[in-house]
């Protein structure tokens, strides 16, 4: 299956904060750090102030919501 549309959407929001919901029920929030044709990488910070990188596969995404400031 081709996920070009969601890839293009995520590229437009690169560097911005988004919330991604997956088909399995997971909810991920963070800044878009990288987008490929297979996944998106979200940059988050844990409670200790350390940066984390979360990888979400495009085919598992159910919805993407950009966060306004």
C-alpha cells in the first residue's frame, strides 16, 4: 500500500508538535524529527529532561493532529 499522502503531510509539519494515534490504541506526542516512506520519528523529553526518539510506522497510524501553540 502507498502511504505517500501521509508522508507528505508529515513532511509539511516537520519540526512542529503533533499527536499521533495508532490503530493499536497508542497515542504519541512530540516534535517531528524525521520522516521516511516507512516511519516518522518523534522527539520527546522525559521527566529528567533527556531527549527520546519515538519511531511510529506509517501503516500503523490512524490519525495525526498538529498541536497549536
